């Protein structure tokens, strides 16, 4: 088995969330999502359409190879351009799947993107719930990505419900679509227990201890015995990621902050990122 | 008789008064009618209700003390430097009434208004705290299936204010990049103020994004979305966004910024 980095593990888990019958758009707010989407399309889900901002609009993209600046994809990757209104058309008809990064996520998968603290007088505020209330009632599938798995994110109860998890609205049949399917973090993969709707530890990444996951989760997970290990990246997946889709390693950026982020970004932009993270190909 | 709708920036906001509601076009830092927003910030008008897929527009008006109620689908600089410091402070302190909606609920209230319907039914918002903080939004039972839906009430703003790439003197307008929701916004509002990068002769805009039927005033404002983006004429001015973001972090620094940049100009 090849050596790999945890960002590669995350990218593979995102890609494996899709299959040959998935005929919808996948959009993401993270670099791992961008790379994972391309990997999915190349290996597992050829009908998946990938979308991101382009030329003052949004685009569907084909056979994308990174890096390039979001919003400015080279011409050869463009399938077509669409407007925001078309995105809402796709959202409402259930053809828009999205990978999002929650501010908070609770034990039933309810998600908060708006604020922390008291609902009337929050201690910190974010961009707002945005499309989360729309996506979590409409999407064919919702994926969450948590680059830093900490108890501040995985809370017993979210301070503000932006997005639906598995609660009464789903149980009583009011809401049929937009269910969260999978949460992928730097430590593990989570999904949901069928009957209770509680967040379950699906698998744990190689080298991560169960205690570390528990300590960094603010509620009791449903834990299987024994806990499965996340399938490591295959040689084929690693080949596609390293040699074809993301040789500069943009998926690293999601896990970096401040000076480290700036340094790696400038390496990537200079085209030198490849040598700094992977051994040179013989 | 020939008419035209062209007015200058100064008189563009005539009729706007304390307590008016304004719906601002564009998206985050993209194609916002910033020239007119700055004109409002310079005015003595107060207690506005501002509706926006917001970026610097809403944040600047909050910082200038113009906003009583903010109704938004999001407030974000969407990756541009800086951030909405005035908005964040106002939401934490409660100094401005904040009506957060989902993106689609924000749209739905104007879909209803544009068709003169009382509400627009949607599943968006079901089970979320959007309904907790907006108790006036009610649910409705589908008369056919008994399903419970959210009934987003129509909102007819006094003014919609948008910025476009090209317009003629009658308000037939062309938007070169994403029109976002601007074509809906102009149909929802009572009056429409539109700034434009360029004015073209009548008959030159045959493929319009917005027909002149909806437009009341046309303002020639080259660089009118500055320091935001107006694709493809110009992009985001990164330096000015950073300067803004730094100033917006602190009320005193922002007062200084307003005096220098907004009122001084």
C-alpha cells in the first residue's frame, strides 16, 4: 500500500460518495471537494456535473486539472456557463448536491452556518444560513466536510438550525429530500444510524485512535464494534490525484491557516508545490 | 414626444425617505450599485429597510447609520478581502433588526411580489431557526395533499436599485455577466433606480436582460460598482476591499473611512 496524506484520504472519501447512477450537479465550497468531485467523475460517477464560478457566472466543468484560480478556469475545461437562477432551478428540482463546511453540527446532523451563542444576541456571526435551508429539503444528497474535527464543531445541539438533519420533519414525512448522507473529517467518516437518525462513526482513518475521535466530539457517537477503518486510497486513486487531477496539491489548502496557507498557496501558484509534498517520480 | 429617464447621481434617490425600503441588486461583492449606495450613505435619510444578497452595500449603510432593518439571504464578501464588520457588530449588539432568510426564501418573497400574490409556497425554512427569528412567516396546508409548506410573505420594496453594464435612456439594459436576481428584483419593486457603466443609443440594446418597462431612472455611473466587480468591465479592487474591511472592524476607524471615502468624494 502506498504512502498517502490525510488530505488524500479525505479526497477519496468524497469521491466514493458518488456512483454511476448519480445524474446531478455536485458543487463544493472546499478544495478537497473540488478535487474529490473530479476524481468521482473520472472513476466512479461519469454523469456527475461539476460546477464552480467562471467568467462572472457559474460553469459546468469537464475533465478539470488543477491548479487554477477559482472563477477563472481555463477554456478547455468549460462545458457551459449558467446563471445563478439556473442554480436555484436545479436546487428546487433536486439536481444540486452540495458539500458544505458547517460551523456546528449536532448529534442528529442538524447544521448551523449562521451564528454562535444566543439566537437574539450571538457572540459571533457568520455569513448566514444561505442555501442550507434550501439544500437540506431539496438535494439528492448532502455531504459535510469538517477539516478540523473538534468538539466546538460537533456539538450536542446547534445554536441555530440552518439545515435539517434527521429529526421530526423527516420522521413524520414532511420532508422527503435533502438528507445528509455523510460527514467527512480529518479523523473519520460519519454517517447516520437508520432508526434513530443519530450520527454514527462509520469508519476511522488509519492511524487515528478512537479516543481521539471521542475527545473531539461533543456528543456520544453511535459506535460499532469493532470500528471499521476507512479504506485507504487505492493506487489507482492516488495515481489520478497526484499525476493527473491535483499534482500541486490544492487539497492541502483546506487544512492550513495564516502564514502556512499563504506559503503553500504561493508554492502552488509558482508550480513548485509538486516537489514539496510528493517524492519526485523516478 | 421623446422621453428619457436619465438622472444624475445626486437626484437619483429623490423620493427616498426615512423608513423607505430598498432592494439592492447584485450578489456579495459582484455588480452592486455602489455609487448610489454611497449617495444614500451621504444623505440625511435614516431608518431604511435594506434587502440584499449582501456584501459591502448593506455593511456600508449599517456603518453609516442608515439601516433600521436588514433582510438578507447572506452577508458575505465571497472571498474578496476584508469582511462585513459593521454587520457583525450590529447583529451581535442587536442595534439593527436582522431578518435572516435562506437564499431561496429571499427570492420567494419577490416572486410573490412580482406576481402580486400574497405569498410564495416553499419547503425552504421548514424546521429551521429562520422561522424562529421571523415569527411573522407562517406555514400553510396544501389543499390537495395536506402537506405543510412555508408561506413566504410577498415583499414589495419601495425601490429596487441595480447596476448594469449597458442601458439606453429608456432603461432597456444589458448585463454581461450573471444577472443574478436583478430581473426579478425590478419586477418586485414599486420604483427602479438603475445605474449603468455606459449609455447606448435607443435601438442598440436589442437583447436585453431587463426591459425598460421596469425602469424609472437611469444613472450614468462608470465604475459605478467600484470597489466591487462589474464583469467584464472591471474586477474587484482588492486593495480597497482590504482597506474597507480594516476600517469596518472598528466604529471610530469606520467613521474616518466614511468621512474620507464616502463623504469627502
